[in-house]
């Protein structure tokens, strides 16, 4: 079977069908013939047509046909600028060059009269001779130099002029010498005899409050030295009675009291007098002790009252910090009724005090010294400090004077001190509901057991004193009287319960 193939573009007579080599592709004669694809002309907006369209009456290029194409460029030469033609044009009558003829006739020279000064004549010849001076300068006479002998004895200067000249020279010399002496007087040496230092004094300016307190209290504050064999320690004390009774801290003298062979305690007064002291009694639960010395004409400290002490008032701490006797530091009362547990620093002290807090500097050796108000009255016995550095940059604490008076009076009278107790051990508890002292255990047969206080009860108040911690519970119980009932408020299983407890002696 033979197929008839024709050129898709055929239609003229006598045309031959293309081969694969000439057309590159063969198609059947009966293949459908497609119409030409229409030309797509996008719509042109009127605004663009007005800006970019041909002007009216123009169908082709914008340029006219006679200007659109030229066979060769046309160079148009315009007339030169008049100023440039005048500056760079050829001279009139000269068409070949603009150079001036050097053989041309020069302008006639005008002769001028020669200058009178030959030095100013550029055409003057060179010659040797005298300087070219004016006539009047050559004829001027030259003055002769007069010597000092001729001035003084030759008679060429008037005597009055000589006298005046000498007086002027003498005055100038004197003034210059005085100025030089004044200017260089202090530069010749680093020392001077013209300087006199002036000190004030003599007038009565009055003493400051601290100075008055120091004068009144220093004679009543003593230094205490404790020696046990080759070891020793220092502290302070306060004379509280003219019979020789001195109050101090228990931890100051406890080493001598508990030593097997005993220790030696010496008291040094502000005037340097040193005497031996004996222990009258001591109370480890309040960290207080009383000593007795044999001495006459003692200065006794004035004791104040704890109820008169206010936060913010000025106070002075007096004692022997770091072994330096008669030292005074100043501060204020920063807080009252601060429960503070004392470790005793190796002694048998086991106390919780209701402390007076102060920012007056207190260091080792201040223990047992006086904390004094601005009237000179003792309001506390310095006993402890809290400091991160171990020095006085911190807070000091003193035993309130009411507690000191009670304990010292009892020790002087009985030689020992008893405290009230209710027979419980407690720990501090703080939660969302309350804070207080939670009972850890109750001693059998104790006042607390008789009042049916049980473990896990949280004591929040003893008498009139609120309790927020275990240490504050100890302080609150110590404020009570042995044998007298006191109301204890506690929380038990979420309920507030009041019970009456009668403290007994320890």
C-alpha cells in the first residue's frame, strides 16, 4: 500500500512534494489545515494613548521623511564668538601668520633725566670709589665718643646733671634690690622663720553630750582580767554598789569558776588601780555574774529603767574592747525585745535574753560593759554581737537593765538565781496560718503536762507576751513569777485553746 504525501504549503501548480531531506517532516495530504492564529492586541488605556501615542495626522515615525535619513552628515559652522575672535584672530592685513614681525619699527623711546642717585640708575657703570651718598649726608660731621673720665672730670657735663644722674641710678638700684629680696626670700630654703601656727583654746565651748556621759560613766566601768594558768581573757564590768559589787557577763568569768584549780580574776579601775575579785554568784541562763572587790571610794554607776528606753535614742557603749580599756563608742537603740540565744563561746552559758539591740560598735572585750543613755544612766549590759566579718561592723546586743537589776540583786542576796519553767521543749514553726513555738515534747509531771498541753500544740502567747519562735517562748516564760498561774494560748488542730499553767522553779 502506497501513501500519497503532499506538502502542507502546496497549492501552486507544478510544485513538487518535499522529501524528508528538504522539509525535515512529512505530513499526510489529508491532514487538516489550521487557520492562522489571530494577533492579540491588548487594549490600551486612553491616558497612556494620550501620553505615548502619535500626534494627530502622523502615521509613521515622528520625524519628517526628509530628515529621517541622510546619506552623509551635515556639519554646520557658525560664526565665532566676537570676544574669542578679537583675542585669538589674525591681525588686520596679515593672512598667513599671527606672529608679529620682530623687524618692525619700534616705538620711539622717551629719554628721561638720569636719577640723581647712581645706585638707583639701572644703566650706571661699575666703578670703585666712595659710597653713593647724598651731598648733605657726606658733609655731616661725626660726633666723637666721650669717655667716663671726661664725663666726670673733663667738665663737658654740667655738675647738676651728674648729681641728678647719680641720684636716679641710686634710686633704681635700691628699688631693684628690695624687689629681688622680696621675691627670692622664700625660694632660697624650704624652711622659714616667718611662719607661726595658731592654736585655738582657752575659751569655754562646753562639752558635748557624749563627752559628758563618758566623764560620768568611765570611772564606774572596769576591765576584768581572767588568768587560768598560762591562758587569759579580758572583759568588762560595771560597779553597781559602793560595797564593791560589780556586775559582768557569766561567760567572762565562767572559765575561772569552772577550772579545777581555780582561776585568778583581777579588776582594773579607770585610774589604773588593780585588785583581785571574788565570784559572788553567777547565772548561766541570763549570762550574768556578780563579783566582789575590796576597795574604797568607788564610783557607782547610775542604773536606769528598761521602760524608759526608746528605739532611736542615742546610746554610748563603754568597756574594754580588744583589751583597750576606757573605750567609748556611740550609736542608737535600733530595736527592743529582741530574743537572742547566747552560746557563751565555750562557757557554760546557755541563755536566751530579751535583748536591747544597738548599732554602737561592740567587740570582744566589751562583754560586761555598760550601755548608757544620753543622761548617763546604764540601760543594759553589753553581752553579744552579730557580724559577718567578726568585727564591730554589725549589731550589738545588751541585757536589759531591769533583768540585770533583778538577777544581780538575787545573786547578792542568795548567791544563786532560780527561773520559772513549765516543762516543755519547743521548736519554731512558721506557716500560712500562724507562727509560734510548736511543742516537741512535754516533761512528765511538769506544769505543762498538768495543764494538758500535748505535743504539736503551737504556743502563740504566754501572759501578755506574744510568742513567734522557740526562743521567744523561753523569754516569755522567764518573765513569769514562780508559783503564780499564767494563761497560755495555743493552737491545737486549727482551734485556739487557752490553758492556765503555774510555772515552777528550775
